[in-house]
């Protein structure tokens, strides 16, 4: 998939996963990569930007002898997720018509 | 050193030009990731493949930081820094150098303009303070203490305000100059523009600079307070006096002694001096209700002073009256002529009697001296009026 498109989708995907519950970097990456091919890519910059935009907050929790950083979705993040979902739904109808058109050829 | 340790070491080495807080965060995220992945049972090679190379991580982090930065710092410098960073990507090295060179012209121009403005403000501040003080020195004889304080306050305020502005402009110039230098250095080093650079962190804020700032602020506040406090009652007084019709009375005083020296300190009063017909002198004065004329004649010295008569109970104003009155003096002269010392704020002065020596000052009125005996001994100053001297031979009769 195109890098720009992947980036746009990634934001929404990360927010959607965090809506299910708070989680930490590795687990989040695992969940994302189950749905989207993000081989050779770190989620760090995206998480950092989403945090700077106020969509995420972080907190640390002790786990097997060290502190693990958890990510939590903020109300602003939820609102952004809704906005992204609406946009993607619009996009889906366009995509559907493209695919339909391609299949008819 | 294992591959994973090598990975973290490489990552750390590439983070040196990022702010330490960001660098620590990046390292922590990835070492956490590795620890979690290991405990999930992944092989080091698998982990490394998933993370990508340190270079990829650094590049992606810088890209996101540029966007984050742009979101946080909207302003000329933020815009510049972000565009500089974004231009650095996706352009060939030569094209990047040209773009940076063109880009560096804008901050260069801005820096020059700011420096020039700072210099103009610095000179202007000093000059305006000096001008106020000079004006004060010219009229100090007719000003009350509080008015002098107000003028000094105004001078201090003007100077401090201009110096403060000059300081701000100077700092802005410094900022733009720094941006220009950064851009030029990028071109010279032929380096791709790297990520965040903490711009000359003012970590050890110089104490001298802080004292200067505090002193400037104190002067600004003190000067403003002083001039405002001194000006407030004046404004009120002028307003009050302009609302009511001036109550003018004509006062006549007979002077029985001869006069050979005159010392007059007046407000906006026109003065006419003429020789008396007889041995007795006469003083005709248009008296406004809120002004008193204090006069005495001792040992041939006639002293006149116009003063506020205390309609404002706690001030002793001299120069705040608006209305113009007139004073006519018929002076009985000693044989040798007379010495004159006349100060009026803006009245006209007309002297029509022989005088040995005269010091006359007015701000805006005309000065006319007829029958001057010795023109060398005349000291006539009118800030904007006309000065006419008619020598004794020409004025005749």
C-alpha cells in the first residue's frame, strides 16, 4: 500500500484499537500488524504525534520488574476517530464504485 | 554485543541532535518494544526485521516531529524551521542548497530590518527623552514642582519605552540572524537539514540581561505613573476651566516708588511695558477668577508672579491655565533706564521703554523691544514667535 495512504489509515487504526482498551507499544504493534502490513516500520512517530495532538495520553504501570508505558484514548481522540470513520465511509463508497467499474471491464 | 544491543546503540548515536527529552523517549519506546517482544518469544532477527533499520526510525521520527512542531509552533520562526526541514526531504542536494540559499534571504532581510529599527528606536528614545528635558529646562522658571516631576516622568517613560522596544527589535533581529546562520551553515556543510535543533537554549540566562530588563520595566512603570499622575489633575483642571466662562476683572494698582528693575513670572499673559507720564507708576491687570497676581515693590525692584489661587486645594499650579490675559505696566523710570527679567509661557511681550538689560523668554508669543539702549545686553528667546528690536536711535522721540 502507498505510504501516504498507509499513514492516513494508521492513525484511525491505532485510535480504533485503543478504543477497545489501553495497551502498550508492542501489543499495539502486534494488533495493528494483524490488520495491516507494517513490516519494517515503527509505530513510535505516529504514537508520539497523536499524543502531541491530544488524542492520546500515556501512563506507566509496573510489569514484570519494569515500568511499561500504556496508551490511553482521550475524548478528543474518540472524536477524531469518529471524524476519521466518517471520512473513510465516504471513501469506501468511492472505492466500491472504482472496484465495480474495474470488474465490469 | 548482540544484534539488539547494536541496534539500540546505533539508534542512540543517531539521536544526538534531537532534544534530550525526545531522544530518551525514542530509546525507551524501542527498548520496551524489544523487551516485550522477547518475552513474547520472538527471535532477535524477527524483532529487528519488524522494527526496521535505525535510519528508517530516525527519518520517520523526524518527519513526524516536523509535523508535530508545525502544529505546536505556528509563527514566523516555526514556519521557517518546518519548511526548511520539509524542503530538505525529497530534493536533490544541489536543489536543496539553492532552496536554502533563497530561503535564507528572507530571514537575512528581516534581521537587517529589525537591527535598523532597533538602532532608530534607541536613538529616538534617547533623543525624545533629551528633548523633553531640554524643554523642561527652558521653562523651569514657570513650572511648579509637580509639573517638573511630571515632565521628568514623561522623559523617563519615553526613553524607557523606546529602549524596551529597541531591545525587543534587537532580540527579533538576533532570532532572524540565527535562522540565517543556521541555513547558511547547512549549505556550507552540504549536510541534509537534520531534525530538531534546540535553538541556542537560553539555559544560563545571563543575570545582566535580567537586571537590565527589570530596570527597564521599573523605569517604564515609574515614568508612566509619574507623568500620568502629574498630568491627570492638569487635564481635569483644563477641562473644568474650559466649561465655565472666564470671570475677568480689571485691577489697577498705583506704584509710588521708582522702578529700576523688573522681574515678571507670568502664565499666558501678554505684557506691555511703557513709560509712565508722571512720577507714579501704574499696573493694569486683567485678573481671571482663578489666578492671583502676587506683586511687591521694594528698593526699586518690582516683582510680579502669577499664581493659581488654589481652586484646586492641594496644588499650587502655575502653568495650567488656558485663558490669555493682559498686563500693562506704566513704569516710572529711574534715570538710568531699567533691568528687565520677564518670563511668560506663551504671551506676547512688548517693551516700549529705555532698558539697559533685558532677559525675556516666551514659548510662542512675539517679543518687541523698542528703545533698547544697548542691544548687546538683550537676551530674548521666543520658541516660535518673532523677535523685533528697535534701537534707541531709530525708535527715537
